């Protein structure tokens, strides 16, 4: 099997699993308990919180653990919106559905939403954000990097616009964290969402950075966990794994960026040289190191994925959260692709564990698969 869908999820790294295992077995205490096993669990959470904070350049008291990146997005958006007086909020047309659906929910409940357009590479124009800001704007949320096409946004410039108008700025950094440098002080963001399973950590745990002084309502009620802002007994093993994965990602960040960027560019060049009528989606250089997204004209992406799977290659056509949907990607439509072309998309997301040999194999298998599907297409013969 060749696995190249790391934007959907990553395998747990062996070092991460080793760190987690004691908290799934003998160190099973509840962190809220005052006896030894409870104190051990609480100390482990504190260590992981410090690791996440260090990776983001934040204070550990600004890091709040959640059950996922989606929960972190929901909390940031709804929590800030409900704590504000203004009823106008801003996001983009290419956000992850955790963000889009949160904005749609607020739009049905008394808020007015502005969806910023992007250019053909998926970039937001800062001037468009400036023009969209109003006196009653209470929140701006723009993702750091797109999960489908990999385009990295000018977050620092966009957050500065928000700061000039004293508007809280949130960024969904789930795809970016652990893959490109991120520092909340340098970026100037007020809230930032991350997730463990995109960087070799376990599923079911994420975190939300909340800058000190940011007004936000409590998302879950019950106990006093997470400084009284997010009730629920902590997923100790998951949190420990997240902290370990973050530490490994930061330790190897420069090396991993160099390797995956080189592999990405090599693969893009091979595909473009080998398969006609294909379009690279996303910015050619301002993109995540391991992200490749191609649209192949005259074919349907679902069939392409199934045939690759039969060859032992696991990839995707876009977000795993919309897998199985018959609708074309909202991201590809937003960058100007026609429905027919958007349907024929393939996302390859490399990790540092993938190889040039695997990239060559994918291209070698992809060429006849694309041709076979085109031979069956009446559009291709026209």
C-alpha cells in the first residue's frame, strides 16, 4: 500500500504511541482527583500543554484542549460571536466545513455573514477584507492553509487589518500546524485551532489557542476542566500523544519541510510532463509542503480514486469530511473551476515518510488509469 492522504489523517508515530500507552494502562487516574494517579495524569496534561504552547509561541495558559480541530473551530467562532455586540462576521468561501457550517449556523441565528472570494490560486486579497469590515463586525475567521489545495494565506497581513479595527481574528491552522512555522505572536492572531491526528498524533484531540483578554463564551458546561472554560474529563492519553507529536514535529520541522517540498515539486513536474489536460490547483509556491491537487479534464474523480485504490494507492479528491458527496468541491468552484473539471480532482498529500519511488509508482499507475477513464468519456472524444 502507498498512503498519500496525510491531509485526511496520519498514522500515529511509534514514539507517540509509546508515550500514550502508560496513560491507557497503569496511569489511568482522573486528572481532577487529588491522589497520586490523578496527580500524574494532571502533570502529564500540563507537560503536553506546555509542548503545544512552545510549538505555537504561546503561553501555556492560552492553550485549551478540545476533542478535535472541528470542536476548536466551533468554539472559537460561536464563542466569540455570542460574546460580542456586533452582528456582522467575516470568513472566506474556501474554509473547512467546520468553519463554514458554524458561520451558516450563526447566519440562521441573527448574524450577517460576509464570505470573501479568493483568486484563481485560492488567495484572499487583503484589500477585499478591508472593504468588508464594518462598524458592527465582531469576528473574522480565515484559515491558515487550505486543506484541499494547500494554498497558504497571508495571515499576518490579514490579522493586522483585524487588529486595526479591534476585531477578534481566528485562524483554522489544522492543516498548517506541524508542517510550516507558526507563531501566534508573529502572526498576530487572537484564536487558532489545531489537531493532533494531522501530525502523527491520535484522533479525538485538538486544541484552541485563545489570546489572553479575548472575550469568548464557554462552549461546554459541567466541570471546571480547562481553566473552567471547557468541561469534560480530559482525554489524558490523547493529550499526551498530542504533546509528543507536536514536539517531534517542531524538532524535525525544517528537515520535513525540505523533504516534502522536494517530493511535492518532483511529483507535480512528473504529472505535468506525463498527462495532458491536467490543471494544478492552488498557488504554485505558497502552498503546504506536501500538498498536490490536480484536476484531470474529461474524467470523474471518484472513479479515479477507486482505480488507484485497486492498485494499492490511497489518495483523495478533497476533504475527508465530504467524502462520498456527489457535489463538486466548494473550494475548486470558488477558485473558478467549472463543475465538470472540479469533479475530476485528485489530492495527494505527502508526508516525510513518503519516497521518490512511491511518487514514481503513483505517476506510473496514474497514466493508464486517466487514459482509460478518458477513453470511456464522450467529452474526451469530442
